[in-house]
C-alpha cells in the first residue's frame, strides 16, 4: 500500500476523572461507552457523546487492575487487588454482582466471544474459568509457578493463552484443560498477551522492551519487534489483524504494520508511562490510559481504505501476517511520527485529495450500511416477538375450539 494513502492517527478526545494511574481501557460494542479501571479503586464509564456525564462506579476495596465489556456491551467485568471480580451494568445505577475469584490480586478478566464464559488470572498463580450467568466456577489451570499477568480466550473459545512472571506463555486446551504448549520468554516477564483475530497466532508484550508474535499451530516465533525503549505494558490487535498498537513505559504508543513487518507510527500523548491500550471493535478508534491519570481516545484514520479488502482476504482463508521471506524479523525503530491532536500530514497533490474524498465517501457508506443493519436486526427482533404472540394466540384459539367441540360432543351423547 502506498504511504500516501494513509492519514496519521489523531487524538480525538481525552478524559480526566481518575485520581491515580489508569490500568485498563475497553470500548463497548457500539462505541458509545468506554470503560477504564484505575489504581484509585474506581471504574469509570465514559460516554463517547459530547457533554454526557461519566459514571464513576465505586465498589472495589482496592485498585482496579482490569476491565472488559462483554461482547454484547450489557456488562462490564472488573478485577481488583481486593481479590474479587465484579460484573457491572454500565448504566446510571451502577449495579454490580461481586464474587471472590482468587486468593490474591486479580490481574486479568476476559469474556469468551459468545459472552457465556469468563477467564481470570491472578497473583495466586492460577487461571480460572467461570460462567457469566450466576458466576459459577468451572475449573482452574494451575501449572504456572509465579504470578499470572494475563489470560485470554481464543476467538473460537477453544484455547486459552496465559502469561506469567515465570517467564512462560502457556497455551491451554479449554475442553481437556491441559497445557498443550509453553512458549519460553527468556528475556523477561510478559505483561500482556492476546490472540490475533484469526486465532492463528498470539502477540506478547514484554518487560524486555519487545513485542513478539508467535504461531500457535507451529509454535514458532513469527515476528520480533524492538521498537520501544522501555517495558511494554499492553497491546491490542486491530480487528482486521493487520495492525498492532502497543503501550510502553517510554510514554509512547506505537502502531505496527504486521503485513509489512515494520513500525508505522509513534504517538506521543501521555506524560509518563502509557499503561494500557485497546482498539474499538470496529477498529476506527483506539483508547489509551497512562500513569498520568488520563484516558485518551484516538482516531485510527490509516485503516479506512484497506479494511474492506482485509476482511475479504480473511474470509477466503489466505490471511497471513508473516512478511515475505517467511522468517521472523528483529525490527528496530524505522520511523518516529510524533502525533499531536488533529495534526495530520499535509496533502500536496490533487490525487491525494480525490482519494481522501473517496475514503470519506466509503466510510460514510459503511456507517450507513451499519445503521441499516442495526435497524434490520431490531425489525427482525420485533417481528419474532409478534410472531411468538401470534403463535400463542393461535394456540389459545385452537385450545378453545377443542374445548367447545368437547362440550358439544358431551351434550350430543
């Protein structure tokens, strides 16, 4: 892809309200809300609509280490240093259910893609799986020999990946509950790990300043990025699977192009360590949090033109993130684009302007299609309800008719 077809990411909004370092951020499905957790023991739900007030949820007795919206967006899970997990309804009342999940700090919470299960990771060296409904404990995975920083379900829900201070990343089969592979991280601990949207590989953020991408089928290292100058705290895949955003103690966010195997952008926004980062479900936004107590929302910009093609590629089953040559690469910083609020590269040719108009038109068309799909979904839901009511009434009429027939038969006999 030509470099001229991209725009720089831009800072869209920033939220202030936390009273200590932000530890975790996550968007709701419809992007109307953004959740953040903090060392101040609070969970904040920020509205993406201008002038709408944020909700501050108080309940945890100690630092909130992790937050995540359920796939439907109707619940938010949070894990805390108080050893509990809470499931919140992200509305003005801030109702929550709480359960003691572990015997030490809960570092990570993650919903399965169907929203039925929850996986948690803790300093008690275990990974646990729960049902979301009634928070029933299902099973524990306990082969790590040090704190477990992070645990995630694969997109199809069949695997679980966990990262620990024992310098291993473990891959688990959810059905058999067995560890099927251990990736050994000799350089340092792994702070964060997540699955590629295709489910074929994982990315790991390390205390040795590196980001590594591993194949979970062949168990081999695909890519090795050395682009940060300090500990990498968090990462998030773009839903297309072609980009990765990372957050580091060097105070920067970095966007990696996984297809070309190179650094695309370096973003400067936070004063002090950038502690967490997450793309929205559609990939057009990403949020970051820092030890400066701020939550920032960034507009992606660079993915508008190629996202449709990426989805087509993934559907045909030919998507791969291995750069040409097939071997893993050790990559150092190639490009340092400081991004400031609303500042983008100057467009110096008519061709670029036309392309920009086309991209805007495409984005508007996609948004219109999404709105129409939402309306269709709602319409189908209403029709299903009406059909159920009609079936019930028909059943009632038939029963009444049968009763009348029985009465008439009795009278005749």
